[in-house]
């Protein structure tokens, strides 16, 4: 998994590319979120357009990130989940936890 961060219109977009399976990348993701909170950047969007596969550890990473942002006074939203990832969110009922948008722009606009 590759993690890329982009600032866009008052929000920070974190692109996750490849297979999201926890491991060392989960720590990188967590560190990224903590740096954003420390830098007073509290609107985060996780772009899942390039995410091919996600296992339970990957879901745990997202839940942990959501909790980190919420506890830091921010919020984390999901955008562009593929059909496969979206069905995973539905099956696990996490679709009721995360705000999910069909595009990054829709997610960015939701912060206004």
C-alpha cells in the first residue's frame, strides 16, 4: 500500500493505493493522521479509488484512524470506495460509521 497526502480546499486528502492490509503501513497512516492533528488540519478524506483489496487489518486501520481524528477534534470521511470495498463496508456495517462520498469533491464540500 502506498500513502499519498494532498491538501485540497481546506481538507487533506489521503490516497491509499494498492492492497490495504495493515502492517507497517498502518503505522505510517496513523503517524500521518497524528501529524495532521498536530498541524491543526482536522478535515481528512481517505480516497479509496486506487485501493484494490482490503482485509480486516485494513478495516481496523480505518477504524483506528477515524477514532484518532475524532479524539483530536477532527473528522475523517471516505471517498471513491470501489464496489468491492463498499460491499465490505456494508457487510461489516461500517458504512453506518463512516461518511462516504462518491467523489473527493463531494467529500470536501461536505466540510463547508
